[in-house]
C-alpha cells in the first residue's frame, strides 16, 4: 500500500494541471493565458472559482482521496485559463495504487486537455482563442 501525504498530493495535482495545460495548448492555435482559475465540478460548487489549497481540502481528507479526478481546460477569459476539476463520485481510497493512474505516476489525476460545451467542441480545429472565450461564457458566465 502506498499512501500520499497532503504535500505529495498537492505536487501531483500541480503536475496534472501542467499536463492538462500542455495537452490543451496542443489543441489550440492561440497561446493560452498563463494565469489560471480553478473550478470544481462537485460539492455544490459547480460554477464557483476556488483556490488550489481549497480544491485540495475538498478532495483530500486525512490521507484519502478520489479514485479519479479529471482536470481539463474548459475555457479562457481575457487573462486567465479556466481549469475544471471533476472528482469521481466513487468511494475515496488511501492507496495511490488503487487510483486511476497510481502506477504510472499521477495518482488519481487524469489530465484531459480541453473539455468544451458540445456546440463549441464541434467547431473546426485547432480551436482558437475565440472558441475558448465562448466556452467560458457558456460554462462559467461569471468568470
């Protein structure tokens, strides 16, 4: 059994954010803003911005965490890239080897690149800054 301390969990979270941003950048013709905003798609907070420490407090409890946590770019604002964090609803685990990617190195985190509303997802690729701004307006109108 391999446990994760909160600091180790945070390190994996930051690596997964970086991976999601890199995947998203490959799918976008324009440079993504470097500043990020996090939104958690759970716990009644859908559509509300949270800080990284708050996001960790939501999904890491006394050494336990979700089996899977999706991380995807879901839009951009004028100066920020919006990342959507979606933990699975499965029971939490304490063993990183029982997570989505426990053996390969990112534990529960699954970087997805870009996740957009369907109407915008269907637009021609590569996606543009306008596509991602439109996605943010649809999904996160107060962002």
